[in-house]
C-alpha cells in the first residue's frame, strides 16, 4: 500500500473503468486514509473511523466495478450484498450480520491461499515422497543379511529412477490407488432450506468428533500428485494463525459494498413496505456504526470496515434514509450517466474492453475478427439510442447489442477455420437496424 498514492489508485482504476473521476477520487482518498491510519499512535488509531461513501448513479455506470477493483488493488477482503434482500417477506432485517460473516469467510480463503502458497515447495517434496511410496513400496525388512542390503540398494536406485521419470512427466498417464479421507455425517438432515450450508457448518463444528471415512480412488499419477500435495499443504499450515490473521484483515481493511441502498430508503409513510425498509436501516445501523459480530472464527469488530453504499435514487434521495444512517455515510459522490462517447471508449480502451474480449474468444476458433472505427461508433450509437428509448441500463447494454451483432459469427465460427472477418458500419446496420426501428422488438431483444 505504501506506493499506492491517491493519484496512482485513480490511474489503476482508469485501466478498467471509463470516466467517473469524482467517484474514483473519493474512493482513492478513503483507501489512502486507511494507510495513514495505520501509521498513527495506537491511542489515536482507534479513534479514526473510516469515511463511508454513498455512490449515486443509474445502473451500469461502474459503481460495483470501482469498489471491486479497489479491493483487488489493496488486496482487501470484499463482499457485495443487496440491501433489498433484507426486506423480503418473513425476512425483515433478519441476519444483516451475515454480510460480516460472508466477508470473514472470504478473508479466510484469501489468507489460507497465501499460507498454502508459502508451503508449496515443502508440500511438493513431501507429496513426491508419498507418491513414490505408493508406486514402489519399501522392501520388507528382516535380519540384516547381505542379500537384504543389496535389495535395499536396488530399491533405492529404482526409487531415484522413478523420481526422475515422475519429474519429467513420463509417469503422468499411469494410474495409482490413493486414499482420500473425508468427514462423514453420522445422520441426515431432513430439510431442504440451506441444507448444504447446514451440513458444512455441522461438519466444521463437530470437527474431530466425526468419523473419517477413507475412500479409495484410482487416479492418474499427475492428479494424485496434486491431491497429495494439497493434503500435505493443509497439514503444514496453522489454521489458528490463519483465522487470527483473516479476522484482523477484515477488521482493518475489509470492504462491504451495499448495493440498492435506495430500495430501503423510506418516504415517510407509517405503514406498508416503508416500515420494513426502515427496520432494515435500523438493523444496518449498529454494523455500520461499529459493533462486534460473532462468527465461527471468533468475534469481528466492524468499527474500521469501509462501507460503500450505492443506489440509483430515482424515486428517493439519500436524505430519505434515517438520519443516523445518513450520518454514517459522510461522502456522497454522483456518477455520470453514460452516452455514446463513453461507450466508444468502453468498447476499446480498458484492459478488459469488450471488443478485445470478443476478438480473443473467436481467435480460439482460428477466426480473426476486426472492427472498423465506424462500426464501433455505430454500436455505441445504437446502445445509447436503445438506452434512451427503453430502460437505461448503462454499459450493460453494450453486452446485449454485441451478443446480437455477433450471434451468427459465433455460431458458425467452428466451421470457418482460418477465417478473417471485418465488421464495418454496413454490417452493424444490416444486423441491428430493423430491431432498433421496431421499439417493441428492441425492448425484448436489446
């Protein structure tokens, strides 16, 4: 994080997201403030709270993408939740804390992967030894006779030859019997609601008390090595240390993205859905303000987690949220709606630009696809036009337009090996003009 100054963060976000400079600037400052906070004295460090952000803007303009890319830059645990999920009938405000539990699970996964990566070399060496034991069991030992010494020497030489063949990949297609251990549930759960979650949680809670059932599998040597290596790596890492580090990472650098926050803003009615919306806001409040959430990896404090909320706010305003919650989101940024010019840039400029994606996908079928400049302009024009005439879904419209445009090419690509195709303005018009003209049709197709 030391070299991630706000300007550098914005530059990194620019590689994937077009425009929205105000929003990028706000999140870059929020991220840098986290780094600054870590440099403070312990007494002051706890007093500095994160400056949570509300992003206001229509769908498909980059709100989620900004938060997600930011978390990747900072290598921070990130979770996205829909605020409207907590207003469902029979579910009003229930278990809002689950967002913190999900964030903790993501953090555990991240930290565990890092720890496993560190022990890969040792795990590989141990896995190799275990696999060689399976391929060439040790000779039975008895009294120390000369013949036995010779047997051992011979076995050692054969083992080294096998090791070389294994490393060179000459044994990859041979099969070997391995034992895979898994915890068995001694009883079944008669329910279809969250069955998998319940069983997984029970397995983890009961842990060592559950009987381990060894299942024999016949697998190729290459796959066996990977399975045994994973098993050895898991034995080498200290899960208590992983849990402790993961919880600390959640508390100090976790990011929760709350989408559709405008859907829980109430307009002041004392009955109907507004009551449940306000209930969800009141349940969210302690988590955003700072409280302790109990997870299976220990208590997690939410005081320094960064909350980024987002919503279109077509029917409501941020001021319709309850005052206490408004006060916990001091930074408001408005994202701009996207038009034709932005669409042209989105299609061509970012690292993961859609034109680059489709070209690369078709190249796997030996079909070289190229777009002329006027064809890209035409696609952007059509996407902007359809957004105006129907529902404005921002840059997501480009996906629907391009899918329809390249439908026949994608279908026929496996048959057109070594084909070269140029998409020009005429091709775009031929494929899409009829759909765009017929508004009812474009509502369904684009």
